[in-house]
């Protein structure tokens, strides 16, 4: 879809074919008639064949070349741009990519634009733009495009060199959340249970803090502890609030004060004593 036919290549092929045919025919005529005058047109035909051959060699055997294409775009809630022939993919692709973009907000891979590019360009997320490939609109095309974005988030070399087998499980746990899928069963059930119990806002804050480790497949059990989700809440701070570490995944609720509320301009009256006032007369 992003290429066009190179007309010069077609012209060189035609010139090469005609020159070779003319040279063969004239050479046969000259051999049959034994006339030297035929040598001149034979030489001209061979010259045309040589010109066509040089043109074909300069094209490196490629009859198609990249062609500029004006993409069709949808501006809200994300800017999503695809080839005009795949304009019908805009609503579904926008709906599928918006949750992932929201969860990556604030990370180095945050994006607000999705573009379909030729397959010679790798899928990537850089500069706020997520590059995807779409061959057709077969069922599940939007899920495949979002998966390309998610795969581009991690460092393939670092993940391949990781020696911790559990790192892949922790990454799969986070990947399922990013893609809006059901969390897989992993060996560390406690970490999976904590991660599922966190609120959406807590998970996003957690990803912003540990994105580098996620990208390099370096997640471990320590990344899923309560202190990792809310590092500002120590045991002493939780005790002062009347909470425990088990409450870190739930919205905080303010408890009513047990102290009596006294009006700032009045005091408790005692028998036989007029109440005192401040700032004015009673």
C-alpha cells in the first residue's frame, strides 16, 4: 500500500527487449543475405540493449518504490492515522489503543499518536508516536496492532539475556494488565494477588516508578510489595492514620475525630458564671 510502480524500470525493460529482438532478427537477416550493410542496424540494436541493461542494473531489480501517501486520521481521543484504504479501521483501532496509552501516561513510552507505517519500518514507540503495521482488516487486527505496541515497550536483548526465569512471569502479569486481558497464573501467587488488588491509579503509579525494570525484564518479588506501590507510607505513618499495610490498595477514608468540636468564639458555661466571649459582645 505504501509503494508505487517505477515507470522507468518498465521503460528500461521494454527498451532491452526490443533492442535484443531487433539485434537477433537483423543478425539473422545479415547472415542469410550476406550483406555488410546490415551490420549498422545490428550495432544500433545492440546499443539500445546495452542502454536498457544499464538502466535495469541501476534499479537494483526493484520494480516498486516507496510512494508518499496522505494518511487518513482520527483526532480523538487519540490521533490515529492509517492508509486511506484502511479508513474503516480507525474507530476500532482508536478504542483498542486508548486504554494502553492511558496506562503508559507519565512513562518514557507514553504516546498520544498511532500511525500505520510500511513494514520496512520496525514497530516502535518514540517521541509520543506509536508505529504499527496493518496488512488488512481481518478479525482481530486491532488486538494485533496493540500487541505490536506492547512488544515494542520492552528491550528484546535485555529480556533475552535475563537469567531469572521468574522475570518472564512478572512481565506477563504486567503485560496482561496493559492489554486489558486476564492475569495469567504465575508461581508467585502473593505478588499476583497484590497486583490484582491494586486500584488502577495505583498500578499506573507503580509502572511509572518501575518502568525501567519492566522494560529490561528485571522485575522481581520486591517490586510487588506494599511499600513498592506506595513508598511514602511507612509502618509508623500507617499506624498514625489508624491503618495497616493491608489497606494500601483501598481508597483512604478519613475517620471522624473523637475530639469534641468547640466553637472558636464560645466556651463551656459554668453554673453561676456568665459565658465569656471573644472578639465582640454577646
